[in-house]
C-alpha cells in the first residue's frame, strides 16, 4: 500500500516512538537507545582489552547495544529484501560514481575515514546520534536538542562541501 506523499513519514514516526518507548520501558532494555558504546564494547572484546577500567564501565550498556546493532542490521536487511525490495550490494554507489570517482579503493578509504571520525567523535562526546538525539531529545534534554540541531547543520554543510556540484 502506497501512502500519500504527505503522510509517508507517519508510520516511521509511530514506529520510532514505539521503539523508544519500548527501550525505556521495563519490558524492553530499561535504558536509552544508543549504538557507539556497542562499537567500543566489540572493539575491546575483539582486541582482548576486557580487563580495563573503561570496559568495566561500558559492559552493561555495551553488551545490550551490540544486540541493538544486530537488530538494526537484521531489520534493515529484512525491510530492503522483502518489503521495499530495494536491496543492492554496491561498493561504489551511483552518487559517489557521479560526483567523485570510480575507484573502489577511494570509496572504501573515505568510508573508513568517515566511519572512524564518526565513532571517535561519538565516543569523545560520550554518546552517538541515537543516544544524544533520539534518546536525549525524547527526554527533552537540552544537550540532546542542541546536539540534534548541530548535527543537522553539520550534515548539510558536509554534504554541500563533499558533493559540490549537487
């Protein structure tokens, strides 16, 4: 069923509200949504750094966030494969090819650099977009609202700079 264009965001908004309610509830994780601590948790576990003080601090939230990230991956795969039927595996997406180059090495290198900077910034800030914006803003935390505004401005500026001729 195709929703009218002006109503297309409503199911996603309702689903997000239910997800946030569930994660904060006693039936869910009983904690806010987050993802970057899961990355730090997996990195520490993978590299054998589980005897550190930092790992002990993030064990409870990090282990839950790994499950959350696996669920996000599975949900995205399920949706793109079976609901929207739009799944395509590409190393070089069409927009990158059009505005940058055809080099897989360049695409993978920039993806790694961008991903590293995002996770590094998230850990430096004490949380990621989902933790600060989704969980923080839903609790009307001023820091979450400020973060959301700054993130949107930075996303627009980065897009304009990186894809100059859009």
